[in-house]
């Protein structure tokens, strides 16, 4: 994989693990925690959501789903 793909996958994994650890987080909390733009965080959340790993119970809030994940 290219270095940029590796960086993106590591970033998405970090976002997922942070949400899993915290329970429910806001998009703003993710932006502040990872020091990224809101657009980048939203893109990562879209990837996680598409793969049924996170869901948004209400606008701007995120939590993990019950889908079993092996994080390596």
C-alpha cells in the first residue's frame, strides 16, 4: 500500500478506537482530539459508517455499533 493509504487507515483506526473508548462523542470532540479539519473527520466517519462500525444516534454525535471488529 502507498504511504498515504497507510496513514489514512491508521487515522481511521484511531478515530474508531477513540469512539469505542469514549462511548459517544461529538464531531467537534473528534476534530479537537485529532487536530484535523471537520471535513477530514467527516470523511473518516463516512468510511466507518459505510462499514457499519459507527452510527450517528443524532446529528453530530457518534457511537460504535455492535459489529464485532478485530483491531490489529
